[in-house]
C-alpha cells in the first residue's frame, strides 16, 4: 500500500508499458526496414543487424559504463530511474526480437508508424521522470562540463551521427532519410504527449478599451484576462495592455472580439508551449 501511495508501482508500470511499446515499434517497423531510431537504440539495432547480438544486450552493455560515470558524478539517487528504465528496455527489446514478427513494408510507412509508436512509448517513460540512458546521459555529462553545449544540441548531433552510421552499415542513403523522418515523427509525438494537450496561444492586446474587451472575452470565451499598466516607448503615453491565454482553436474568436470593440487595437500573438492553471492543465 505504501509503495502504491508513493507512486513507485505506477512509475514501474509506465516504464514497462512504455518500453514494450517502444520495442514493438523498433522490432516490427524500424529495424526490418533498415531505419534507425537514433540514439543508443539505433546503434544497438545496427550492431544486431551486423552481428545478430540481441539489441537489448548491446544497449545494456553500452549504457553500463555511462551509468557508472553518471553515478560517480551525480550520485545514486539521481540515476535510479534511468537505471530501471534502461534495464527494462533491454529486456523488452530482447523479448520483442524473439517473439514479434518483422514487417518489411513501404519505408515511408515504416518510418512514420515506427516513429509515432516509438514516440508514444518514450513519452510514457518520460512522463514518469525517467530516461532510457544513452545519449541523454552523455548530453548531461557534456553539458555539466561545457555549459555552452546544450543538452538538446548534443542529442541532435549524436542522433545525426547514428543516422550516418546507418548509411554505412546498411549501404544506402535512403536509410538515413527515412531515419530522419522516424526521429522527427517520434519527437513530435513526444512533444504532444508531454505538452501538446496544454499548448495554446498567448495574446498581448494594447487598447484604450481593455476593460470592455476583457468583459467580452469572459462572456463569450469564458477566459480570464490580466490588464497591465503600460507606457508607449515612442509617445510616452500611458496604455493598458491586456494579456490572455487561450487554446489554439479559440485564438480566431478572440481576434474577432478585440476587433469588434477596437479596430485599432495592437495585437501580439505568441505560442504557449504549456499552460498551467484554471481552465488548462492543473
């Protein structure tokens, strides 16, 4: 009961399901069509294609030295989730390669479906605060030593290197192109799963009728607003700036409301990657 309340069992359940889904995508769609998923998994599948050594075993062997280094650098508590997820993924990959069929289909279909499914699996792992080790660990170690190398940039360059490795291993440039499609599809699914349901638009509206606009937004869109005191940099005149966060599909209606009340209103629109609060993500 204590474990359930603490969330550990839920974490493990997410990791197992996420690793299983990811392994299905790699085994059934990506590997048989010579498409690399990037990262250490991509290296593992290429080594498996060349030597027949199980991908999960290769993945675990690649990760062990890095996890030891990370343990010495950051401490045991920091990497316990990564160790667990990496171990689970190694097992599910080996099982998947043993029991699942491999579909040789149109490469574009394989890259899209493989990317989408693998992205969904990775999202489940990330949602519970774990990673599958590999490139993430390398990126963190490099970033810790050289701050000007962002984690995202290191991961991108490493994935690019893995894709080039796939070209030489499989002997065709098409593998690289389809691998890029799969990696892109996976990244978009991860973004959507982690932030997509809470994406929106952030509007900054400068108008002399900010109060009326705010009231109409509350009436028609049921959205709250914030009115800030501002001052024109050129005119030095006091202004009112209204700030409002909405779902993407509500942005057009908000534009309409503003222009109905004040056709001369100055409107700035920005993408909101994540919105947390009443009416959005709790």
